[in-house]
């Protein structure tokens, strides 16, 4: 008899989808203890096989640098022993979170005595298409497992060796823990054709999450026949209000731009209230340029600080993913909010202000997935929000919005318990 815990021979993308579907049936009824033991096995395996993963990643990095990949993207692709250890920590953090499956959303009794309960249930099979982000391989697999889902991964050519090594670790750990190894599948070997099949796999794959460039996300949204949870590009804004403290403003903007430039929650546009421009622009932009940031500035900013590049409409729309920042001066908070409404991708926006009324207006009127006051935009992250990891950051409004954790990988069903009732 074939060992049901071993990865099934599946030489086609469709075979992988069917294997994942079968595994999802088992995972849907797995106990919390079983799933947590699987996650603990994954974390231990990542640490034990860290050198193997780092070596595979080195092959991807060599190819990326030879191809001229941007520094920010190379950083996002990179894994070392420290980052692998952080992935293991994230998996353990997911294991410690409450299991969403079976959680009661609402319920009650009807006048006829029927008992209604709406409970959380897994989606089934979650597909993911992403680019040059091997950490996503582990994050999505861990969240999928805890929420009772199987996962099919298309991680892209740039990270193919890294993802292959990581999936091998994940599958072996699941099998050792008594869970179906087929719960984690990769279709990287099938290239673009595999991605196209994944987008057409309605009935085998229940939901698809794209992560990456705006072009990738838009292509998946437009072409997929599988329901899509849309994550978004990060044209992220910070507004320095008239009352903003200089030290706070400098620290927040510097962190949001330079702490890690290739991520979607890094700030790309800085807007400064005209009443504070002469006070704030010199120190803030001085700190940025000293850190190596290239500033693309409007005319009003360039009248305050000399030697800056001129900004164009392309800069206001740019998700640089690099040490570049668009900077503009706005007349007031109304103008800042209007600029964000026009140019934002509705990911994350933050205001630095000492004025409570301005803070509350900004929170209420800015229509983005995450809106902040006096905080770096780098905090828009599932790990920072206490989710252990994240599937992605949804910028749509249906089902999920913002960092997506365990509950966002569940749907619901209604349980109805009766005693013989019939409808009159």
C-alpha cells in the first residue's frame, strides 16, 4: 500500500492540485494539537537544516546579482542563518496562537427552536503566487497548516532553489509529525505554465493570494478563475503635520524609508505641511540624504532645500523599493488627504502630529488598509500585529483587509440543529 504520508508522485501541476485537495480534507479535521506538533516539527527542521537552505539560497542570490536585480529585491530574496532562525521563530509563534477553526462567530435560537451556530472553517486549498520572497514560502505554509488548509506555492524563478529546499524541509517535517506531506505543494518547476494552470484551477484551489509587484498582482486579478484575495503594491505616505515634533518626525521617516527598503510597507512619499516646511524639511531631509536616500522633490520643497532632484507624476506613483523618496509640500491637511486619495495604493499611511483633531481626521478620512498616527509604516506587518506571520497585506475591502493572519484563511459555515422542525 502506498504511504499516504509521503509526497504523491505528481508530475503535473494538476496532479499537485489534486494531491493538495486530498490533503486538505485530512487537515480540516486535524486537532489543534496535531497541527501544533506539525508546526513545531517544521521549526525544528528549519533550524536543523539551515545550512542546506542557505546554500540553496546562495545559488539564487548569485543568479540574481548576475542578472542585475535591484539591491532592495536582493535583500528580500536573501536568507542567512539568522533569517532562517527568525522563520523558525515565526512558525513557533503561529503554533502558540489560538486555533481559528471551529471558533463561533455568532449564533442563537430561532422561535421554532432551531439552534443556529456560525463557525469558522478552513478554505481548503490556498494558492499563492509571489516573487523572490522565500520567507513567504514558510509564512504561508505555517498559517495554512494552523488554519487547516493545504497550500500550493508558486514562488517564482528568482527563488526557485530556495523554495525547493524549503518545501523539502516542510514536507519532511509534516510527514514526521504524522500529517500529510502533500499539504504543502510547489509548482515552481512548471514555470509560467504552472502559474497559469493555478489561476485556472477553480474547484481544486479554493482561493488565490498574489504577492509581489503591481504588475503581477494585476495580472492575477484579471486572469484568475480562482477567487483572489488581492494584496497591493505599497505607495505608502507619511504626512508631517504643522505641529509635528522634529525629532519624532525625523526618526519615523528615517525608519520607514531606510530600515528595509525593498518591502511594501516602506514609505515612498513624504508630504509636509506648508506651515512646518522651513522648520522640518532641512533636518528631516538632511538625515535622509546622510543615510543615502535620493530625494525627488516638488518645487516648494526645492525652494527650502537646495540640490534635490525634481519630482514628476511618475514619482508620486512610484513604489521605488529603493533608497528613493518623493517629497512634497502641501497647504494643509485637506491637501495631504487629497494627494493620498489620488496617488495611494491604499496600503498604509501615517501622520506625525501633536494635534488630536488632525490625528482623528486623518484616521477617519484616509481610506487605506492601515492608517497610523505617530508611528513608522514599517509596523504594517502580520508579525508586528501579533499574527505570528502573514499571508500578505490585503488592500481590497471584501473578506480581508490589512495584514492577513489565521482568521483571514478561514471561511464560515452555519450549523443548524433541530428536533424535527418543518417549515410551514
